[in-house]
């Protein structure tokens, strides 16, 4: 990230650091809404299957319009159940009732790596270290 900040300063005369990155940037949101995210950190889709990556990128405008979205890989077909549940087309269910506190925000669908870790801790008894 330091190199990126250095390059911004050198080539664009923009001085930023982690504390001064703008939280809201309309051009960034427009780029994400168009699914123009190739090479974008945490949104780039590092999938060896080009068709699957393109398919997930095509879902970005649909999933992004309600707010910030951190894209995940479509492995295991988790993005589509979440979208169906959010749209009320599929019932929200939790594998075990105690997992609602971990999976509640994503309607019972594990979308993020952090959720997988929390499931392992909360349900399977793993320790966080």
C-alpha cells in the first residue's frame, strides 16, 4: 500500500495515507456498480475459471446497489442464496440456532472468510489463536 501511496504522490500529486483515504468516492462506487473491478483490492475476483469470475462480476451491480459490498468468490454458490434471501425469494435458515449471531447479517449464508472463522470458533469449539 505504501508503494501505491508513493505512486499517487509521484504521478498524480495526490498525498494520501491510510488515515486520509476518502470513505465516500462517487467515482469508485460508479466503477463498482458497473462491475469494472478487475485488479481492485478485495473486489478483484481471483478465480481461475474466467466464466465464473465474469458471472460474479456481473452480480456486483445487483448486490451493490443497497450499500457497501465486499465481494466474495462464488465458490460453493453462496452469493446467489444470499441474494435470493435478501429479495425474499428464499427462506432465511441457520444451520444451527446458535449460528444466527455469526450469520445473521448475511441471512444465514456464510459469505466472508471472517464468518467461516467465527463458525469454527462458535460452533466447532476452535480457539481463535
